[in-house]
C-alpha cells in the first residue's frame, strides 16, 4: 500500500493541492490539471447512482462504495479551483 497502491479511493489531497497551488501562484497549469482530474473521475468512476472507488487501476474494477469525503472535499476543491468568484479569502 502507499505509493504504488493499485487503487483510487476518490481522496481529496491532490485536488486540494491543485487548488492551493493555483491560488498561490495563479499558474493556469493547476487549473488544467484539475480539469483533467475531474474529467478522469467522471469517465472512470461515475456510476448510475453515484461515484465509485476504483479497486484496481489496472483493470478499472469499481468498488461498491463512495466515501463521504469525495463530495465534501474532492469535488469541492475541483469546483473552487475553476471558480474565481470568491467573496471570502479561501486560504
């Protein structure tokens, strides 16, 4: 487990990092990468009723679960990364 883990649990850390780096640097590459992450999530993890963790990224076998942090954090950061209309300081 860890660095070479063959699964994807819909965790928010990468999305959060892209959000923070973009807002600190304004480098559009972080927005581009965030958009690519979102598109991959939509393409690979979306189901008829929700999103699913990926049990094995080699086979793209889905698990029958979606952790609550996915919507509360992962999607939140991906949304905020693309939206500059903030009325409060988010960092």
